[in-house]
């Protein structure tokens, strides 16, 4: 591991000033950052601890506003989140392990990087995300865990955050602060598609800090379904977040985001439109609506199974949201 200096920022202004210095990396819970330091994914000269910033509150007095430094476990345990935002609660409780959730923050979770095995390899392998221009080992290797939507010839990775999928279905915003003030980025487009620049992961500028996420409205009828290879402490193979409104059994609005299928949470917009007026008890109609959003899926050599699995996950999430 490369040697670096370690400092603490006392407030947002100090953190922003630190970000202006080249070679600086911020650290919140450190659960992702320390892996990068060990694996050589990041080699900063200076690590600045931001845990002293006043950004850990959970404000439920208006639209739900969660500070970037709130711990995943604290958010999942909040009584209002438990009651009114089950999709958010379960996306947090089904992520990582209890110990990690006690340390890991909301901002850090959104900024975690892909679990693509070639990107995380101890032995350097061609990876355009890690070394731009070096190639994509996954594209000519094992594609079983990779994307079926939105990938490019440069990168076929998926994003691993469970929280991001729930926030996308909730129409949440990521609130960021830079030298010229605050701005809001829709959660659904906070993560970038790889295109020709897969090393750029999000819309966050290098001189900006995440200060909070905001969810506009409660979602009591919502569900997060995570399909994984073992029942705990594992990343999603695919996942689905569903938020619905009903009159009787009839769907009056539906929002669905799917995870594990793209470099960002993938909203099923065609399915959402088709679901209005459908009975939540009519599984065939739910499946037909969801299938509309998979007509343009582009599976790779080894991941055709995700096209089926993600559709079934979306249908189940809708049913559970009821
Ligand atoms: C073994 C393991 C299993 C896991 N399983 C899952 C899982 O199933 N699902 C899931 O969703 N996640 C999973 N994770 C990821 C975990 O949730 C993240 O590691 C964690 O959320 C990162 O938060 P942190 O506060 O520790 O971030 P850090 O490691 O401190 O930081 C990560 C990055 O975010 C930046 N950063 C942090 N906060 C801010 C901010 N406010 N503004 C700007 N930049 C910031 C840091 O500079 C750094 O670049 C797993 C992690 C591990 C190690
Ligand atoms: S899929 Fe992306 S992260 Fe994985 S090896 Fe290819 S370029 Fe790297």
C-alpha cells in the first residue's frame, strides 16, 4: 500500500478545500475506501476523514432527508423509514453485513464501485475502468455477472449498490455541494452509463461532496427484492425495487427499478406506463407489462439468464409491494 497522510475535516468548507488539492481522497465509513487502498485501486497522497461533518441526521419532518454520513444501520432502524419506506429499509438491511452497515454511510454506499472481478483483481488485468485504454477483460472473459442493459464495448460492468436501486424507484434526489453551492441530481441518473469513459462512475464532480439524499414522498406500498447466491452477506445477482399505489386491487401508479443489470439502476419505464389500470392480482398481466421493458435487453455470452430472472424479480416485487 502506498504511504499517505491522514487528516480530519471539521466542516464542509474544510472538506471542499481538501478536495481542491490533487491526490486527496475523502473517507467516511472507510469500508470501501480501505479495500481500494489495499488493492491499489486508489493511491492517494492524502486521506481526509469526513466523519466530523454534521451530515448524519435523518430528518422526517418534511420530505425524508438523510444526511450523507448517516450509517446504513441507523437509517434502516429509523421508525419512520421502517413504517413508510419499506423499500428503502430492506435495500439497506439486505446489503453487506451488520458490522459493515454499522460503519458504512449513505454517501459512501452510492460511491462504491463495481464488483467486476477483473476490476478488483489483485493482479492487474486489462480494465478500462481501472486503466483507461487498457481494454475490457470481462468482455472477452466471464460475462455471467455483467450488464444486460446500457453497456458499451468499453465496459460491461454493473453497479452493486442496493440502496441506489431503491432510491431510483423512489424518485429520490442526491444533494451535492461544491464550491459554488448545492445542486440536486436525480438518483436514477446519478450513476453514469459507461460509454467511452467507464472510469467516470457518477455525475458527482471531483470538487463536490454528497451532503444528503432526499425522498419526495412516503411509499408504504413498496418492496425491495434481492436475488443472491446465498441468503446473507452477498451482492445482488439481480434485484428489483417496486413502489405502487392502488385503488382496490387496481394499480394507479407503479415505479420499478432493477439492479444488477446495468451500470446504474434501470427504471422499467415502459412497464410502469403499461401497469396503470392492471390488477395487482393478475400475474400474467404483470408479467406482460414487465416484459415490455426487456424487449431491448442486450444479454452477453453468459448472462442471458438475467433477462428472465430480473423480470421475475420485478413481478414478485410488485406483488410483495401490495
Ligand atoms: C464485504 C462487503 C460486502 C458488501 N455488500 C454490499 C451489498 O450487498 N450491497 C451494497 O449495497 N453494498 C455492499 N457493500 C458496500 C458497502 O455498502 C460500502 O462499502 C459502503 O456503503 C461504503 O460506505 P463508506 O461510508 O464506508 O464509504 P467509504 O469507504 O468511506 O468511501 C467510499 C467512497 O465514497 C467517497 N465518499 C464517502 N462519503 C462521501 C461524501 N459524503 N461525499 C463525497 N464522497 C464521499 C469516499 O471518498 C470514497 O471515494 C459491501 C462492502 C463490503 C466490503
Ligand atoms: S467490465 Fe468494466 S470494470 Fe470490468 S473489466 Fe471491463 S472495463 Fe473493467
